[in-house]
C-alpha cells in the first residue's frame, strides 16, 4: 500500500477488517429510524439513562463551555417526573415536576433479580445509575406511565397541541434548507406534502432536528458539508464543513444466550394470553407491562472495575428472554435465516435469557454520505464497527462476554440451572468454542446495535477541524441555522441516547430564548 495516499491506505485497512454484521441479513446492519411524530422515542425500548458526569465534562473541556455536567444536570431534571419513590427523594439528582414520567414496571421476572444478585456476588453494588454514581447494577428506569410508553410526543406535544402558536404538519418531508448565497444565511425550508412543493420562510432562524442520520443528509443536500463530496454530487457548496463524519454508536454481540431449566423467562406464548391482555388493558399490570423484556442493567469500568465512581466503557443489558423467545425477534434483530436455523432453531422452544455486552465508548468512527443529490434517496451509512486501531472495541466487548459468563455461574443464576448455549456459529466453528478467537468472530458476525447513532454534526469551537456547530448549536459559517438533536454530540455518552437528546433540546430552548432576548 506504499504507493497510495495516507487516506487510501487507511481506507484499505478498514475495508480489509471485518467491520461487523457479517451474519445479519444481506451482511448488513439494520438501522431503523422513527419517521413519526415523537421520532425514535416512539419505537425505542424506553430505557432512561443519562450517562456519566465525565461525558459532559469532556464535552466542555473540548471547547464547549456550558456543557459540563454541573450546568446540564438541571436540564435532565427539567424533563423528568421521577415516579420511583426511593429515587424521587434524591432531589439533587431527580425531579418530579417534568413532563416525562420515569417508572419501573410493576411486573418483572425473577431472572432480573438474579442478575442483580449475581452482580453483588461478583463484587458489584446496586446503584441509581442516574444519580451521583453510575457504576453498578440496577433495575432499568423507563419512560413509561401506568404500564404504557411515554414518547417525546406524548410528554411534550400532547399537552400543548391546542396552543395558538403551535403548528404541526404531518406526512411532510423537508428536502432542502434555503440559504442566501451572498449573506450565507438560512432563511427557510423547502418541503413536499402530497406531491406538492412548498417553501416555508423563517423570520429569525431555522432549527434542524432530523436526527443523526437525516440532519447531516439535509445539511449536505443544502450545500453545507465536505466540499469535494458535495461537488461530486453536483451540489453547490456554501460552506465546507465535516458534516457526516464522526459517526458513533453503541453496539454489542447479540445472541449470547443461556438456557434455564425453569419456565421463568418471557416467551411469547406464555405472555400473549387472553388473561394477560385483559389484565393489561383493564389494570395496566402483568407481563405485558414489561418493556421488550429488558429488565436490568449494569455499568462497568473495565479499566478500573472496583472504582465505584469510575467512567463506564461497558454496559451489560439484561433481557429475560432471547431471540428464540418471540418468532419476530430474528427479523427484528436481522439475523440471517441460515445462521438462525443452525444455531438457534434447535432451542426455539426452550426458556432462555441473554445479556448484551454493549460497548459504551467506542473508538471506531463511521460516516454518513449522500448517495446522490436526490433527497428521497436514503443516505449511505458506513458504521465502521471494529475498525479502530489497536482493537480497543473488540477487547472491551470480550471483557463483557467473559463477565456475563462469570455472572451465569453464580449461585443466583444456578438456581435456574443456567447454562451457556454452545452450538457454535458456523462461520466461527473453526475456532474452539468459548475461546477468545471464537468470540471475536462471533461479535463481528452477530453484531447488534440498539440504535444510538450520533455525533455526525459535531459541536465544537471554530478552531476544531471536526466541528460543524458551535457550543450554541449554530452552524459554523451559516447565520440563522441551528441543529438540535443527537448529531451535535461531540462524543457518544455512556448512556442510551434518548435522555441526553432531551437534555440537549431543553438546553437549546433556553439558548434560543437567550439569543433572541426572551427572559427565562
């Protein structure tokens, strides 16, 4: 590769690596999005995790004043209506005055308690991961109310839907941000509805909140992005910015499954019964109030596992079932049919549990690019999982796999006869099962994301060559344009991104009012 440019050499190194998802349908990762009022909060698993103090202190230290944890904690609290009694007492970290209800389900399997007990057996502690310290084991806090989902739409839009200054247009697609080429100022948006084109003009500013995939796409379609890439797609460039770079995500080995000799797991045929349906709709109780089977969680600092105030780089996400528990799961997880039939079909009628070893602070970086200048064409997504130099991401996930197997052998889980499912993945069967090489192969074959894509319009000062927006979320070099969504995150937090995105929105609301002289 000596005759190639440094960029081409790096690209070839990436392409020569297996970058994950090789055992998924068509050999590609599935990245569904929430094209609905409320966005992906309408379809996510409702887990409410804020991240670590060090996440936001790091944002601030990288040239983003006002984004340190002590400054943004109030915005997490502003949205929150904490309904878990013992946590609501901690008023330093929690609030009961916000529109977003946070609850624990009123029904859970005994396996979730076993996960917490196993954590204690192996030296862990029970913790409020949205409180003072994050390291430890916990039942999950969910954005739900009385057994039902609370989306961003239900929490924030339903209460104000009759306000005179609130307008919502459905079944509409924004296709371009309109920019005055002389003033370098955004002045409106072009959109289509029912086959007709419309122009909506903004008197003060345009606020873009299309998410970590579509916000960079719309910016680039509008002439804001990498100049060479835009020229190659016949798009006039107004400002040369690294839009679409810095793509980050959380991902895990999927399918790490354990068999049990009891009937305590969540299986479709045992929960989708007439009695349970009646119990749910009449009383909002019972198994149908358990969100997607995810019941408990742990945060671990693999570099300093005994430090209760550490900075987690690994999450263990416990599920009281597995991909064999519901016929639709193999499709939802996008597992290749032949792989599923070989590995999981033999145990399709058994009770199981699984844990996702989730990489929280990946070093791999991906990119969003345009396929062409057509706004109706989906952008090209390069996740680039496992492409970091030095194998950091692989090592963290391997640590997680070993930790989960350790937990499975505790007294807490042996009460259920827990046993690691050991039919090897065919593609990895040339490695000894349960060896490091086998698991390295497995994690790149069944690679599951839980859809925390972010960071593609990075926040940072003008001096940061990777930055797209400034600390007030204004696009560098373009007046009247602000981005408010997960794309502005400089680094992915050690959190499911729903709560951090709401925090960004709350802070942005205050900044917008400040910038236009409105008292807050």
